[in-house]
């Protein structure tokens, strides 16, 4: 019998002018608000066009979080409670942070997902935290179909260790290896 699996995912949206300290402080504020420690979060998720932003990569790496990116058309299909006309105009989707968090958590568990912390904003960044609960371990095969495969320093797609329940695994937190 498999115990319930809880999956927490941070969603991140940024402008090109955002700095790593600003993004990191926002992620930390969202985690504090939810009462979640960084080690309990499965990954940080964002839009494909923001995956390479140094501020996003650095903030995720410092917190030991793998970074995943989804295509804007995928994020645009996610229903969010706080859509933004500004995000729609600039990014092509009404939400990056909420949509990325919800989509990643849903891709991992396939079950009900909720926003534990709706979108929070700083001057040049947004962040949200989604949590999903499933009666089974995350479905890596299904989830990996929703991830754009990328390479970073020789790492590609999903690492098998990533799905261990304790999340005490090797890695630099800087690769796109979370669904």
C-alpha cells in the first residue's frame, strides 16, 4: 500500500531586469507564508522563455531546487485564480507563476491540485506555491511527456533519484530535471 504523496511546486515569473536576490527573497516569502521548507519542494517551474534567466536559475540553485520550464501555450491553457493582462501582453499567457506551479504539480500527481499560496509579486518577479496530493507515487512517465527536454552540463530530462520521497539526492539544483 502506497501512502499519500504530497507534491509542492514553486512557480516563478520574472522580467529580464529581476535580480537573483529579489527572486530569492520572493520565493522565501512564499515558502514562509505556506510554512513549507525549501527541501519539501519538488521543483521550481517557469515559462520556457525564462528558464535561462540568471535570476531564476540562481534563486532555484541556492534553494536546491531543480528548475523546469513549460511552453507558453501550455501555461496559457491553465486556469488560474489571478490572471494578469500585463502577463498576457508581455509573456503571452495570463499567468506564469500560478500556471507553472499548478501545471507542474498536476503533471507529477495527475490528481487534485491547489494553490497553497496564490501569486505574490515583488517589483520584477512573481511566485506562487501549488500542492498536489496523490495516493500513488508521482507518475514520471506521464509527467516527463509534458517537459521540454533540455540539456545543461550533460544532464537531460528527469533523473531517477529525483522521485525518491526524501528528496535527499545529489544534484546541483540547476538542471531542468523536474516534470
